[in-house]
């Protein structure tokens, strides 16, 4: 067999090599057509065996030494195959390979996409509820490495690959040519999709560009408005504060005019309480003042309040209770004011 040349080929040499490969392929296809027409369905096999050290050795060749696209039988040691026997529902008989592919990770430590596998149903009764399936699997990368060695050493490009065990029994069949066609078709599909997306993107850009320009202009106007608002914010806040203070001032004037005799209630209540209590709440409601807080001595506070001339009756609302630190007593008082 001819080995690949180590030096770069000229354009003429590449053209001649391509024509030779095309001619070999045409002869092979013609031979296959004649073989099928004459009833000889067994393909010519170039037999190879994997020996110790993963070396490829050519065995007896049924194809009379023809090169180019070939049917190859690759013989491996039995321990190269992964084998499992599983049980599946009888309904899986019609789509065994698809069912095995879905659950491949349950049976083997590799994914279905990285493996070559075949399966066979063990004959069982037609009415059986389940069937037994034998599965053989190999790493796809392992077989790709062997095919690369065959192509490099023997200049053979496989068309179909029959992977056999040590006894010569074919366990897994691989249609290499079909895989190449599918890969080429997928590549064309990806290229077509990318081209379609590019065209769609260009068309969309023609429509979107004016909108984007308008959005950019609107964004500049929004930023300008925001800048002006920030500049005006201190003035607006000052004006709002002045209006709030003015409203509060007017409310105080109205309250003073409504209750002229109670304007100084806070002063003498505060004077009477002094430091005898810590108040949490003090509220004026008509002629009553409500106090809430805590005191070291509620009794002394009551005497101080009752000593005020404007203070009438002082009532304790609810029960007095000690605080957590036991130094104060909680108080709630209602104070009746005199006219």
C-alpha cells in the first residue's frame, strides 16, 4: 500500500490525487452494483487485527488488495468491549436502540454520544411481560484512533466498519460513510442557519437603526432634564420647607386664638414634673392633659402636680408597675385643668 507523502503536494499533485480517489470510488461503487445485481451481497472485507500495544496488523484480504473506500473488519480483544445484559418492558422491543440510547448512562460509564454500541434481544415468549437485551459498547474515540492508524499505514478510507471480537463474530457495525454525509449535511445546515441569521440581522438593523437613533436622542434629552432638575432641587426643597413652616405657623396662630387660656399649659406642667419623671407621652385634649412615662416616686409627682394652681383633679389610669431595673414606676395620669 502507498504511504502518504511527507512533503507538501503541489496543486497539480493534489488534483491528480483527487481524480485517482474519485476513480477508485467509482470503480468500487460499480463493483458493489454488480455484486448486488449478481446476488453476491457479502462485501469485500479488508481484515485488520489489533495486537498487543494497540498495533494494527493486516490479516487476509478478501478484496484483492484494492484501496480507496472499503469495507473493513476490525478484530479486537474481548476485553475491549463493554457488555451488559438488562431487562426492559416488552413494549421496548420495537425501539430497542432508542430506549437504550435514552438510558445509556445507567448501563455504561460513558455517554451515548461518545460511544458505539449495538444491542440484541434474547428470544423470549411472545406473551412475556419483559425481554432481556444484550448490549455491547465501545469508546468512539478508541475506534477513531484505530481508523486513523489504518488510513495512515494502508491508505484506506473505510466505507463501513465491522467490529468483531477475538472469535471473529461481528458485534458492532459502523456506517462511516453515512456519518460523514450526516456531518457534512449538519455543517451545511449550520452554515445556512448562520447565513440566515446574518441576513435577518442586517434586515433588522435597517429597521432598528432609526429607532436606536431616536432612543439615543431621547436619552440625551432625559439626561438634560435630570441635570436641570438636580440644579433646581435645592430651590424647590427650600420653597417647600418655607411653605411647610408657614402652614405650621398659621396652625399655631389658629390654635392660640382658639384656646388663649391654655397657651402656657406646657410651661407649668413641665415645671411641676421637673426631674421627678421621664415622660414618654404628653397630650392636651380639651381641659385634660394625659401623661405617660416612668417616675422614681409617683406619689411625690402627684403632690407636685396638685400643688399647681391651674391643675384640678389628678387621676391614675390603670395600675402602676415597676420597670425591669426596679428603680422606676410606670405611670399613666389624667390631669383635669381648671378654667
